[in-house]
C-alpha cells in the first residue's frame, strides 16, 4: 500500500515537472515570435528613418550654405576695399575694417558642410561651370533672372554671366554618388557647394543633387 502511494506521489511530481517544462517551452516560442515581429518592424522602418535623417541633414546644409552666402556678401560690403574672400578662414576671421578690429560675418558651425565626410565646402569661382549651370537652373526655376540688389557686391564681384538659353546646359553630368575630393583652387570665390555627389530628397531651386546646389550672394 505504501509502495503504491509513493508511486502515485512520484507520478504527480513528474507530471508537474513536465507541465512546467511545457509552459516554459510555450513562453520561449512566444518570446521568439515577438522578437521576430519586432525585427521585421525595425527592418520596415529603417528606410523611413534613413530618409528622415538625410532630409534633416539637407535642411541643415541649406541653412549653413545660405549663411556662408550671406557672409560673403557682408565680407565684401564691410571690407573697405570691397574684395571677395579667398578662403573660409577669411570669413571666419571676419571682415576687415578701417580700424584694427574685424567684424564677425560667419559662425564656425556654418563653415562646415554636413553632407560631406570631411565637412569641407567646395569653393566656387564665377567662371566654374557649376556656377553657370546653377544660374541656368535658377532662371529656369524662377522664370526670370534673380540677382541680388546689393550694388556693392555686384560692383566688386561683377555681373553674373549672361545666360541666353536656359535649356542648353552644355555640360557633361558627372556620375552620381561619392564625394568630390579635389583641392580648392586658390583665389577669390563667390559661393560654396557641397562635396557630396549624392541625389537629394529636398530640391533646391528644382535641383536634386547636393553638389549642384550653389550658395552664393548673387541669387539672394
């Protein structure tokens, strides 16, 4: 009789152990299923997050680029000789005055391009083909020439090239992607552009590529 009771007791214990193991197995399966669902959601959300990140960087690049363009205009206007800058350091150091002090025209944060890995802006000369292409794009976008009203800047920098046919670009498009690693050529510059050659999400004057956005006082 006692042996039978012990056998029943052992059987109950084994049944309880099996039940707990079964519950743990179901819990593990449910946890794995939940983790799989979360992984799928993260994969689905990744493009949207990347898209939003790039959009934010592009907005920041446009803001900084336009700050540089305004700094160039102020540098020319405040400079007694009305000369254009020759480097970003000129803008960061400030515009020369008739006295010993210089007037700050650009904050250091705007001197860096957020779209390129180096953070270095490409300096644009008035004779650069990129500047002429940008002028065509601005005229096509606005339907008319859009030039600055700052006569001091125009006197110092000269009028922009006269574009007669906005449909005739006449340049060869470089391949998309990567960055421009060429060194900035010495001399006065009238604007800056990103070194990123990637396509953009935001359009700037209808342009959908980072290195084609020219930030210059001419069209402000």
